[in-house]
C-alpha cells in the first residue's frame, strides 16, 4: 500500500500524526506530508510524494484517512501484492 497527501486540501489539524507518526509529518508550513524511512516526501502533487506503508502501519494509515477533516489522504493499493496467489 502507498499513501500520499494533497497539500491543497490539508487543513493542518495534525490528526494524521496522532494516528500514525511513522508515516505522517507536519512541516514548518503547518501542512501534513507523508514520510518514508523518517524523511518527509515534500514534492506536493508529484510522484516523489507517494510513500510505501509498512504492514505494521496499514490500519493506522487507513484510520488517519478516515479521520482526516480535509479528506486529503489518498491510499493506493497494489492489487498484485494484495491478492493471494492462485
């Protein structure tokens, strides 16, 4: 699973950080960004802002997306990895 944030929609509430500080960070501009390996990916709207989510953080990221008042957290599922082998 991968996740990204549309910074234009972000309200800066920081609820995503409460749910999953391993994946979400808030920078000096007050806007949330995704992070990978502890480094913020701050290429808003670009491919560089799409972070892989570790298995241990999947539910927390889903919860963060559900709780987000700006509805700015977008999750992409890699269906090839999600489907069991036939």
